[in-house]
């Protein structure tokens, strides 16, 4: 009898035609995919194609760029700003993330302090820094009042101003993944390490820090890629001579030099992708994300 | 190597207004296998955490080899510890995990490798050093955690339900390994479990905990045969509780009236005549009176009615009711030669005076 039943059971799940089970995920992402293709991928490709097709198919724009001193200066400036900002957010963000992971009662307060700027527009925050760092801004006034300066210091429109403002704006992108990774760490691991003879610093260096690396990598990658293309903040608080790639692109677009702007955009995109690929290669970000998810 | 002696005196831990541990005093001898046994929430883990140094006592003292360690941070106490979830470092290999305590103590690398291999052999996992913890089964992870806890030769090893997450068969084989390891190393073990069978088979002594206090401490047989209170009598094994009224003393044994019959019990104290007491006796120590058995006194006898008979394989379990309605349980080894009783049948049960205790 069981032999008679078996073929029927085997045949049952095979519905004719479309395999709905497999189609469901595709259907779910389809709207987003269509949206991205139409409104993001297509314009980007159209823009990038200009770097290769204007006025006729050519690589001349890229070859020109390699010898363009303005570009090289702007490119190195962008990279160095990005590196400084990434390091700054990491050094400031890690201790805060650590505090967030350890705090119990203070957690909501810290979370609000971290997230409040996150919910405020970048433009507003950049203007706020202009107010703070201006010639008669709060920072100068306080330093003058304390007698640490005898005349106002030039803060606004310097590389330092860009770096300070960008670190502040990007800090949540560093803190949140790290705090998340730290929270995922089983607290009995730190106890086990202490019980096995590791002092507080030893526990941090040998257990907490290595286990939080997935979060650190995610934060570094986010901040690095975001600050690479930052525009509003460096444009508002940075100096005119400390141009970044995005500022240069905007300038060329205003001058209607589309081919040049498109070429710069391609370089910016390629740099971001290269950084992501490098992270993937060296640190295995994919596995890192999976590890922290556990 | 000599095991450490541990003295807990008046140990307390309060969380806000809640007392998790409320005055625990135990003298743990050098080389002893002591188990803290108790139901969930009885304060076993909290007690262990205070010994390890992860929790600070609210009151009382912990002395190891006569020296108070309360002020010492955990990493200075030199105590081995096995956590319930093993707490293996996921970013380190098995060998690096086991080598961790040696590294903290500045043991040079070649020496470390040798000791790690030795420890792996001791827990029967030779050649597993290069693996990642997550590549091991639960039982293997448990043994790595054990190896890591003993590799630096601590004189005291704490274990918090180390076998809790494993299946029964694995648990039994690891229990035996744990005993062997205890005998080989000669160090003091403090073991936490809520599994009474585990506690009975492994321990030199058991401290039964209830609501943050030690209900009784003693060797396994002592706890089983002479529980001092109702909690211990019901938590370790099964007990029949008989409400009784004291009628007097006779040849050093207590005579009490229970369900209309006189019952004798061993009893250290001297309850007054007329006092209401509770007597306890184990189900497997009751017998049906049948022909020659039991021999005449010193046995207690009582007429009962069988209310339910359950065949459990190796034994039969009977639910009985005494004249006054007191429910009793009797366990009888099953045998094709003994007649099985039916529900509703009247019978007489007997048990020895030595197996009757006042709780
Ligand atoms: N950090 C804490 N804050 C408040 N109460 C706590 C804390 N830790 C433990 N307790 C309470 O103390 C009591 C004893 O806890 P403990 O963990 O020692 O129990 P246990 O005997 O180990 O139980 P189990 O067998 O479930 O592990 C419990 O009622 C628990 O809720
Ligand atoms: Mg516990």
C-alpha cells in the first residue's frame, strides 16, 4: 500500500508552469530594481558615457586628467581629507560605541545624543559649524574670553574646519556598526578571559577589540566611502584652495564642462569601488558582516 | 598538586532589595569535589560568580587557603572556570583558546605548545588544536573549555552546569571523564548543577541550595538517607510524607501515630509527646506485605488501598492511599515472579524503621 502512495506524494508538490516559490523574492525586489535602474543606473551611465563619447568616442579626457595638476592636487586632498576624517571618527567613535555597549541606564540618552545630529539635515549641521567656527563664532569667543588668544583665530574655511565638521556629521556611521558589533559579543567571553588571567586591558586587546573588528570594518568602509563624495560640508566650511573632488565636479558642471565633470565622476566612483573591493579582499568584509550578524 | 581549600562564611549577595544569596557558609576541603545543587534561581551561579570574582559579595567573606580573596580582581585569583555556554573565544583556534591562560602568564611559546597538546590529550582531543571552536560538536567544545580551564594548573576549578546543554548519553560519559580528571589532578572542584542524579554520582559532598541558603550539606548517601528537612527530602529523590502525632520514645526510636497505626522512626531530636510532625520515607523502600516478608519488627506496617498501578519497565510504581487519605507511592522492582496488584485492591505495606525519618 505504501508503494502505491509514494509516487503520488512525490508528484504532489510539482505544480505546473511557474515556480512561485522561486519567483517570490524576485517579485519582492522588482519595484526597487526598476526604480534603481530607471532613476539611478540609467542617469549615471548616461553621465559617465559623456566622459567617453564627447565629442567623439575617445579616451582623451582620462589621459588629460593624468597630467592635470589641478586634478591631482584635488584628488590627493580628497583622499587625505577622507583618511583623516575616517581616522578621526574611528578614534572618537570607538570609545563612544564602547560606552553605548556597556551602558544600561544611560543608553537611551547616549543614543539620542548620537542620533540627534543623524536626524538633522547635513546642510543645517554645516551651517551650525559655520556659526561655531566663524571669526566671531562661539569657539573664538570662548578662547578670547579665556585669554588663550589675543585676536580671533582663522578657523572657518580651513582644512581643519572641514575635518571637524565632517567628523561630527559622519560619527554616527562609525559608532552604530561598532556599537552593534560590541553588543553582539557574548559577555561571558570577557569574563572567561578575566578568569583565565587577562587584566582589563588584556581583555580589551585580546577579546573585545578583535571581536568588534567586523563593526570597525563596516564603520570605516561607510565613513570612507561617504566622505569621499562629501560636498555640502567642504563647500560651506572648507577653504577655497582646499577643493575636494565633488567641489571640482560641481564647479565644472556650472561651467557646463560636462565631459570633464563626467570624467571626474567616473574617477570618484572607481575610487569608491576600488576601496570597497580592497576591503573585501584584505579584510573579507562579507564574512565580517556575517560574523557580526551572529 | 594540592587542591585549594575554600571557606565561604556568611556569604550574601543582594540585588536592590532582592537577596540572591542569603548567608552561605561552607568549608570546602582541599581536593574535594563539592556540588552546589538546587532549583533554578536558588543562587548557585551567584555563589560561584562571587568565588570567581565576577560579583562582589554584599556581606560575608571568601577565603582560599585561609586568605581572603574578596578584594582580588578575577584575573588575580588563579581559578579555573568552565561556563555553561563554554565561552570559547570564537576568533581563536582551539590551541590558541587553550593557550590563552598560559599567554597571560608569560609562558614562552614552545612550552605553551607542549602544555596545550598535553591538555588536549588529557581531555581526549589530541590533534584538534588547529580547528576553530565552531567546527566542534557541543561535547568537544565542552572538553576544550575544560582543557582551557585546567591547562594553567589552577588549584581550584569552578564549573557552572558544564554539561547542561548536552544530551543524556554524552552527559553520562563526560560525567565519568570529569570524575577521572578530578582523581588525576587532585585539585578542588566546585560544580554547579540542578540535575540531582549528576550531583549524586559525581560529588564527594553536595550542598543543596534553596532560596539563597544551604538547605543541607553532606555526602550523597547522607542526603538521600537522612534528609534534614522537607525540601531536601523532596528535591533529592522522591519521598512519601506522612503527617503524624508523636506518642513517645521507645529504645531510642520515636513512636508516632499515623493514619491510625503506630509508626517508628529514627530521630535525633526529642519532639514532645502530642506534637504534630511529618515523617518521610522513600518509595523504593516500601514493600507489600506478602507471606514471609518482611521479617517481624523493626518494620513499620500500614494498611492501604491501591489507587493506581503503573508498569515502568524495570519497576512497578503504585499509588496508594492510607486509611486517613494520605497518598503514598511505592516502587517495586519488576519481576515476572511477583504478582502485580490491581487498582482498588486492599494491601498492607511495610518498611524498616531505619528508613523512616523525621523531617
Ligand atoms: N544581576 C542580577 N540582578 C538582579 N537579580 C539577579 C541578578 N543575577 C541573578 N539575580 C537573581 O538572583 C537569583 C539567583 O540567581 P542565580 O543565577 O544564582 O540562580 P541559579 O541557582 O544559578 O539558577 P539556574 O539554575 O537557573 O541557573 C535569581 O532569582 C535571579 O533572578
Ligand atoms: Mg545558574
